[in-house]
């Protein structure tokens, strides 16, 4: 069993390093091999990522619709808010009908007549949403890195002007200002909704889903009163080379998690073995683990889609899953 990273299709280098601290390999979804970021392809080749494409989208069709959306956005400059409000706060490509509505509006210059009669395609809309979300996350990462560089230069400048005492205060302020951006804070429910539609087509699957987004994690836990805390693992060392004792621990961790996902949940279980200490390792991460007992992943995530259109049985599973495990992994130092 491998952990599946959610609800994102884009992974940054720090996130990849964080995941690699806990897991030998992490699965992540993509909507197209053609649109896959270069760095993620390299991580796949090195074995850190298991990139899965559960839905075979038509890349040309995706590009055509995205171009139509951008054309629509250009035509409606200054009136986007009014247009979206007229859609009852439905997000482009997220709502089942919005793709054909936007396309019709482009052709009719904003009119509501003669809309396309083709049936809505929720799976296509989910792929389009995730494609746009990935572009947004990649652009936002670049912007965040640029802002951090500017703030760092400002701090250096103030240090030169006012000395070390002022610099200490400014460093504290900088740490608060440059908190790690959580992309899951933006359109959290919509991200989970679209990602779930893709996940339900993954024939390999998993019983364990991990995120680096506290916003996403808390949203899921808050909406699942039956979820129970399994435990918190602190001080998991992040290293840039293979360490045999860490590899052994990772294997033991996944065996333990697979056991939790496949047996009837009993609150009194053996504690998860703590990660070994690595001398000289200054960076560590923490893993918070919850279990949703009596819910397979398909059953659990179905609550986040409007219509239960995915009734996949566990026939594709090599292991019979009984529970769903949710993990939050974050840098602790």
C-alpha cells in the first residue's frame, strides 16, 4: 500500500522532500502525461513519486476548452463577478453545467439563449478544474518565492542600517510574514470535490491519503465526526541521502498503516514505532494520523461529491480495505 497525496496534482520540491521523509514512494494524480511538470517527471524516474493518471483525458480537448475559458474571461473583463454571481456562485469547470454555459456565452456574446444541448460531463469538468488549479498553484509558488526574496533583501538592508538588535526583531516579523503558503486554503471544498472524481477512477487505490495542507485536513476531519486520532509522530528526520535505518522504519510504518486500513478498528492498538534519530539532522517533520473506521476510501470520499455516481466495488483492490486513513505531514523544525 502506498500513500496518495491529495487533493493536489502539483508537488513542490519542499513538499516532495517532506513526503520522502516518511514514505519510500508517494502516489500523486495527474490529468495528462503531456502536461506533467518536468521536476515531477524527474522525481518519478528516481522512484520518489508514483504518478498515476486514472482518467485518460483528451489533451487537445482540454486545451481547447481552457482557451475558450480564457477567451470568455477576456470578453467579460470588468463583469466577471456579476457573471459568476449569476451562476449562483458556481465555479467554472467545477459545476457540471458551467463548461457548456461559458462556451455558449462566448459564442452568443454573453447571451443566455441557444446554449449547447450536450450533456454535462462531471469528469471532464473535474479534470479541467484540476488543470487550472495546478496552473494557479505553480504561478502562485513563483510569486511567493519572488516576494520572499524581496522581503529577505529588505531585511538585509534594514540590518545594515540599524544593526543586529533591530535585525532580531525583523527576523521574528519575517518568520510570521513568510509562513509557508497553504494552497489548500483557496477553494478547499472545490479542490476535494474535483480530486475525488479522479480518485474514484484509480483502479489501484490505497487506504491511506496524506496532505501537507492543514486547511484541507481540518476540513475533512471536521466533516467526519466518526474520525479518530491514531497518533502523532514527531521529529521524523529529513535527509538528502539514503539511510538504512530510516528505510527500515518507513517499511515498518507502511506495514502498520496497511494493517490499520484492513482490520476492524479497535481503539487500543499497538503504538506506531517512532522514527530513529539521525545525528546532525536539523530538519524534521511531523505526521498526524486519523482513521475513519468502517469507511472504505470510496465510501468516505463520496460524501464530498454532490451525486454518488461512483459505485466502484473493491474488486480492483489487492487488499480488502475496511477503513480510511488520513494523514497531515508538516515541517516541524
